[in-house]
């Protein structure tokens, strides 16, 4: 019965709940609210086999209360930190039952002074307190100690002049990348249209760009040592030592510069970028030259049923809100096309596969 006295809805015939932990005891499946699965594999963790199995069981038990993969990822990162700590001890504990209070005290002292360390302490404290073999004695007393609270913030917000300087650097960095990708895209389009002389250097460069767009890699072949040798790298770099793969794709630093600009323009945070879908073009009223983008923004802290919000931005002139989206789509076109070819399905704005919103 439900809380209000109504019968609960039964699952469809033949329904089977997803097994959270595999038969080998080392793979744990986390299912989010949308019904998508994410597998966390403990098999390669650098601790003894019994310890891997125990950590997997504790992780699986804790996952019963999760409704997002982000929760699983945060606990997974903390377990990885804990496993590396145990490995560094030289002779890591064989299993959770073999952990000593001295080991846990050292773990605490090594990680209590940084934000990431305190997060790992808190997550592992939650997992280890689930273990019945650690419920008594000095180890239990060590686990009962609360995680130290964070100290006084050491960082301050940027001053207006500093913020303006950061934006200027980001704009210059992204602008240079956009012009580079635009120029090479034009050359690639001419190659595809058969407008280049096969005997020219432009044709050779464009043929390499075709391979790069299709595979994400430069054409080449392995030498006797197994290393891939290619003349394409020298061809793309030219006399001035230019970009290779960057001729069609943004680098991490350039993607960061774009994110800085979009954060300033639209007020989005990191969690929005992580799951942002490619904006959809919608009909614009009035001037046919304008383009309006419908952006589906996911705000996961907004509560049940209120995760998704639609925002519209119009590109009508150089300084209009939608112009940056137009430029972002142009700069990421090859990356998104390659990602879609390698793994078809709904994608985020940076090309990663994403579940479709409900």
C-alpha cells in the first residue's frame, strides 16, 4: 500500500530488478532515476582480492539509496583514493577485517587537511561503518571520530578587474581556435567537393584532415618498434610548427576557455556543462537571418520533476546572446560528428553520449 492507502503499481510481467553486484562480486551496477545503468569495476583495484570484494559489497549496499550516477562516481573516487593509500603502505591489509586503528589514523592524518581528502574521509567512513567486522574495538573508535570541518576559506572571489582580464584571455584563446578550425573546415570542404588539385600541398593536407575527421587520428603505420610513424604530422605542422589534431578539434584548454565565456554569458555552472544537450534551432520571428536556440538545461538540485529548464538565446548580431552558441557549435562540429559516428545516440554539447531527458 502507498502512504495514502492506495495499492502500489505492480511492475510489468517478467520484470527483474537489475542485479547490483555481479556473480564475481567485483562489478557493481548503479541505476539512476532515468533507468540508465553504470557499472563500477573493482577488479583492477590495486588491493588484495578479499579487500576488493569487501569494498565492492560495501559500495553496493550504499548504492541502494542513490538515484544518480554522480553519487556513485563520488564514492568511487573516494574508494580509489583509499585503495592507493593502502597500496602505498607496502603490505596492504588483506581484507577490511585486517585494518588496524593505526592504519586508519594514518589515513585520517594524511587526508584531513585538503577538501578532496576530507571528502574521501567522509565517504570511506560511511562505507566502513557498514562493515560488521569493524564495529568493535579500537578500529570502531577510530571510525567514530568525525571528519574535521573545513577551515577558513583560503580563496576569494576575483575582483572585477581580474574577472575582466580572465574573460579577455579566454576570448582570445577561443577566438584563435575558432578561426583555426574554420579555416581547416573550409579546406576540407573544398577537398570533399573535388575543388583541389591532387598534385598540390593543399590536397595532401586536406586528405589528412579527412582521415582526422573520420577517425580522430592521423594516418600512419607502425615501425619495427611498434610506434606509429606518419609524415602527416610534419605535413600538418608545416614550417611554423602549427597544430595537428587541433586543426579540427578544440584542446582541453580551449574548451575551458569556451566554458569560461559561457559561464559569464549564461550563468551556467559545471554540473550544467556535464549533461548539457546540443542546443536545438527553433523558428525566429521577424528577420530570417536570425537564429534562435532552445537550450535544455538540467538543474539536478531543483527537486523531483523540476530538473529541466528551457532557455532561449537568439543570434541576431555579433554581441547577441546566441552568437556564442553559434560559435561553440561551429568549433565543436567535427568532435560531435566523430563522437556520433563512433557511438550513436543522444549527445551532450561536447560530444559525449547522454540519456534523453524524460
